[in-house]
C-alpha cells in the first residue's frame, strides 16, 4: 500500500468511526446524562474525521501539524466520553468496547503521525 492509499484508508477509517458513533448516539437511553455525554461524544468523534480530512489538505507543514494535533485531542476526548458512558452504565459494554478499542487505536496512530512530523 503506497502513501496515498494509506491516507485514503485512514480517512475512511476515521469517517467509519464517526458514523459508528452516530449510530451509538441514536441508541443511547433518553436520560439527561446519557444525552449530554452522547452529544459531547458526537462532537468529538465527528471532529476526528473532519480534522483528519483537513490535515490531509494542509497547505503547509505547520498547518498539518496544527490539524493533526486537533485530531489527537478529539480522538482522546472521544475515548474519554466512551469511558464515561461505560463507567456510568449508560450503555452496554458490548456496544461500547469495539468503539473504545478503535478510539484508543486512533489516538495512538494520530499521535505517532504527529510525533513523526514534528521531527521533520
């Protein structure tokens, strides 16, 4: 897989993560606390995909670094909200665990990208 294919595959992966979160949000209980956490999760997860896409279109190394840093932050925030939904028992473990794992992987991958680009 060449670099362009890897970039496109990761774009699709972040978009799939956002879509999976949208689907999870639709299944959340109608409690106030679940909705508040769900909205925060929805914002951060969709931001991962949007900002990675923006990073891919960066006009400079500084702009790329700035956008990829936002992706790292938003992926980590998504992880936080997923953990809260799980620990507050607002959602079943079975539904959250795959998304938790994906959020952790997205944080690791984007953080690695950021650190490698910082050294350039």
